[in-house]
């Protein structure tokens, strides 16, 4: 199954997407606008031979969704300039030869002057407890994603993935957003089965995972409570109901007889 035309094509698309997201993330700094990030992502995808997958979603006209601070998902890029301390999630998709891939990463924008001082070996005298909590928040989300991916094996169930994610996120006092889930991905950007980040019932009653499946494992979570709302007039942007920070981590994977295989990844990713 790993050598199927579908798998080969999705791996090519995933390689493009991983490279693009890596380059885009390296350009996210104070002063850049959300729209500039969107344009950069589109330029890079086209240059590498892919198509912006999100532009194939009816009614959506952008290459990325951007989630700044309390935005949970589906944030439309605006002229807003980003600032040091902002928490920014970038969700992006690449479409290639009939197949979609999907990927997201959330980072905290660094203060450039502070970063340069640290590069010179100078240590900050005071480390904010707020910064500590944000760093922990982001670390836990990524850990939860990879814990979920590790459970995506032949013969396991979607519930095994969900339980692993929920256990880590909620174990640290954060909240899984229950109204938004991961999903199958392939010919369509969103396919069955749904891959929740929480367990709602017996694991055995959730869908069985089989070789050749391609799914997007997604951790969508809030620092505060799980509630989300639409508060903007664009019919897309979803924010945390209590105004707390939100995070988003996502990778497209292929389920093989040897275990899960990353289709989309950053160079720092390790299973």
C-alpha cells in the first residue's frame, strides 16, 4: 500500500508542503502582516509545482488559515501586523495531481532584540511566568499530536489516537476543542473518518485503522475553556469563547504495516 499511486503522490505533495511551511515559519517575525505570510505561502507552493489546496474549498480565497492568539481555526489573513509575543498558528494545504495534504504549526513570535541577546550568550534577568505558560502550552500541543500519531497503527482504532491526545492536553489543564476535529485526507481535503482529539465513548466503537489510510491528526485546543464562537463577519474565523490563547498542530500521515509514516513534516519532527 505504501507504494500505491495515491501514497506516492501524497508524499510528493507533503514534501512540498513541509518545505513551504518551514520557509514561511522562518519569516514570521514582528512587523510582518498576516496577508504577507499568505502571499509568501502561495508563491512558494506554486514555485515548487503544487497548488494551494485551501483555494479549492468553495468560498475560501486564501492559501493559509492563520490563527493569531485567540483565533482557533479558519482565520482569514488580514493586514494585521504581528507583534513579539503573539501566538500564531499557520494551517496550509498543498494539492498535487488530484490529492490533498494538510498541515499546521503554532509558534510564539520572539522579541528580536531579546533573541539576539540570547544568541550572544546573554541571559534575561527576569523570565515572565506568562511566557513560561505559553511555552508549556505550545510544547504540550505538539507532544499530544505526536502521541496521537504514534497510536495510528494497523488494527488500532481512531479512539486510540483520540485518547492519547486528550490524555496529554487535559492532563496539563488545557482544553480540547470538541466541536473541531482531525479528518481523513486524500482526493478531498476533508474525508472520513473524523479524528477527534478526545474520546467520547468506547475505543472499540470508533473506526478501525487500516493500512493505506491517509489521515490528518490534528490537535485543536485552548489554554482556557473549550468553548468556541464565530465573532467576525467573514463566516470563517472561529475564536475561543473566553478569549484565551488557542493552539493548532497537524500532520498528514500514512498508516502502514510498519507503523505511521509522516507525509507532511518539518525537519525537526521525530516520531
